[in-house]
């Protein structure tokens, strides 16, 4: 279940929106909240995995260890797309 993103995650929200995705929190089995990315990132799923994201089959979203890592992954995808643009 994707919960609303916390205050202070505006940068991650903006980066995700540029990629057609949304961010929020997802409760882990241990009970703590993990940053999560929801959308259709199939074209950049490998990049998310390089940054340590884990796909949750049950919730159908990508989970990250922390917000800075998620932001770095999203920024990297955007930078890659910008560099590949004609």
C-alpha cells in the first residue's frame, strides 16, 4: 500500500513526476516505512536496480533504502535521457 510522501520529499516528487511516476511510503514487513516509487518504469528498471531498488511483486512498486538514494536514481535516469536526446 502506497502511503502519501512525507514532508521534505518534494524533490523526489518532482523528479518522479518528470518520469510519469509517483512517490510515497510503503510499510515494510518489519513495520518501518520505506520510500517507494509507483508507475511504469520498465524502460529504466535496470537503473533503479543499480541504485539498490527492489521491486515488490505484491505492491507492484519499487522500494528504496532511503530518500537520497531514490532521488539520485531518478536524477540519473533524467540525466541519461537528457544526454541521449538529439
